[in-house]
C-alpha cells in the first residue's frame, strides 16, 4: 500500500506543479486540474490513514500523514480563493507546496528503510 500512496501523491504533485505555475503567473488554474489534484490528495490521505489504522505504523508514516493533512488544510484555503474567482496568494501556494513536498519526502523515505 505504501507504493500506491507514493504513486498517488506523485501524480497529485505533478498536478500541483501545473496549478502553482498558473498562480505564480497571476492566472487562475483550470478547475479540472484543481479537482483532480484535490481528489488525488484525498485518495492518498485515505490510503495513509488506512495504513496507520492497521497498527504498528512507523513514526515516519504518522509524521508524513500529519504533514500531508496540514498541506491539505492549506489546499482547502487555496481552493477558497479559486471558488471566489481570485488568484491565491503566492506565499500560501509556496508554503502549501513546501509542506506537501516535505510530507511526500518523509513518506518516500520509508522505501529506504
């Protein structure tokens, strides 16, 4: 299940790069990509939650889940701008991406263990 979670988050990250590129150019991102990004992120989180609920999850898995939940909360905040037809603040986009990347790398580090 770890491999699936990493793959899901990797694809979500590609969508996130596309979305961030739009925002950093002061443009609204396409809705379809935003929704796909959110759905993939949610699917990844559900996968991680299931892994943690199975018990005996490594601390890094729980840490990755925590970081990715924080990133998801930032994503909801960013989506609120999109819903209002406004371009999100670049600083928030960068922080959202940074937390997500750290969470992803924490998750990916489990492959090396």
